[in-house]
């Protein structure tokens, strides 16, 4: 396994990075150690019932070398660096792994009285492994050995009534790793969708006067008592049906990255006498980053021909998934009249909801 290649990338947008220290695998080697020994039991035995083996105190010592200008490879002393008057660690390569440990065995045997007895033994072992080739490291003090997939298989033979011949095979994976400091781009933990209506006064019940709802920005809007529910609704174009009108609200609470939002509202056309019905009503949810730059939008446009005159009709749409840098949103209704228009649009019971993403496993 080779050292990962490194690249320098230029991000087109601002990113957040943190410095972390992670182990980078330099080489992985499959190791097999055979431990063959005889043990004398404390008493005579009829048979061996079972032997349970495990590896303890497993260690890996590394052998570092330096390649000179002449091409010779020399052994690097175990402590080479600042403590010996050298201002910088020596550039070295790791060449070998010296693996040591203790094979612990629990031996269960049956004695001449047909009783199961137990004894144990600890056998130290050592194994030297050559890497496929010397591997360069940045700082030898940060290089270590990791062990994985350790397995022990034991075969035995009761050679004499009290003497057991055992052959144990230890199989493991030794990984040479170096702790390196790197910068990684981070993303915030996905925030939960807040429940309920994120729009304040979605029912348009609170007004400063007949033309100004308290929690909404308004232009060419008037209060009306012809409602879907509650006491009041908003009528766009009421002050002058030949001029544009708008109703909008900025929302910061509950606007989180990686989510969709659903806008639901009720709408009704108001026919003012015998006139011309010619306007569009555009409903939008606009998303912004922390600098106030628009970074997303969801919208639906209704023509006057598609809005009922006799009763309120529900309209609903879902926005695209929000970006990671979203911080706020605006709900906006825009009334755009055609030439000669005389009618208006009533809006009531506005609801903006965060929609949890559904993941199929």
C-alpha cells in the first residue's frame, strides 16, 4: 500500500477547514508466526480436552535506514533528532518491522481419574518482517505499527502421558502508519427540521392599520374581512388594481441546509363590479446566505383565470433542497396586473414548513 498522492485544489467558494492528525498507512504486511514447543503437564493425562490460545503484549518495533549519496543503505540510530544536537529530524525510510509478543495458552486435559484439569503457559515470540521496499516517512517519531485480524490456530499431540507437543500458528496483519497533520473541509451536522409554521402571523390577523400588516411587508395591499379562516386576510391590488402589489416576510428561524420547504396558502379572486380580470400572482420562497446573497428559489405563478372567484382555493408547492450556506428565506407574493385590470387577489392562511428528507435504505 503506497503513500496517498497529495493535490492542491482551489475552491470556487468559501469553505471551512480544520487541522486534524490522522494515521496514514504506509505499508500493510500479512504476518505468519509459527510457535512450536513441548510442555510437561503437572500430572499424567489420558487426553487433551482443548487448548485456548491468545496473543498478549503484541508490539511492533521499526527499523529505519538512510540511503546515502553513494547509494549505500545504513541503519539509523534509535534516537536521532533534537536531543543529539540536530536541529531537524533526519530524513529516513522504514525498512523492517520487528514483531514481538506473548502466546498465552490455556490447556485443559483429562487426568487418569477422568477429571478435567487446567494449566497455562506463556511463550514469548519474535518475528522480523521486511517491507516490500524501504518507505519514506516525514517524521519517524510519528510512525507506529497497528495490528489487525489477529488469529491463532493450535494443533497438539499427547506424545507421552505428561508431555504435550504443540504447534501454534499466529496470523495477523501489521500496518505501518504515520500520524500526519492535514487540513480537511468540514460540513455542519445536518440540523433537524423545526416543526410547525415558520411564517409569523400566517393567518394575517395582526394589522397596524388597514394597509399595513404588522409582521409582513406590504405594497398596494389592504385588509379584508372576506377570509378563509379567522378575522382578516390580505387583498393584493386593492388600493389600485392597475399597479403592482406585494406581500412579503423575511424568515431566519428554522431555515437549515439540506432541506426542502413547503409553502401552502389559500387564494381567491375578487371581482370588482363589471371589469377586466387580467393579472398574475407569483408566490415565491427565496433563500439567502449570511451575506444576503440569493442562493435559491422555489416559486409558482397563478393567472387570474386559474384563481376561483366564489371561494378560496388551496395552493401548495415544494422548494428545491437548500444549500449548505443557507441562513434565511423570504416568502413573497407579487401581484402583477395587465392593462385594464380591475380585479384583485386575496391571500390567507400562509404556511411555510420544513420538509424532512426521506431516505430509502
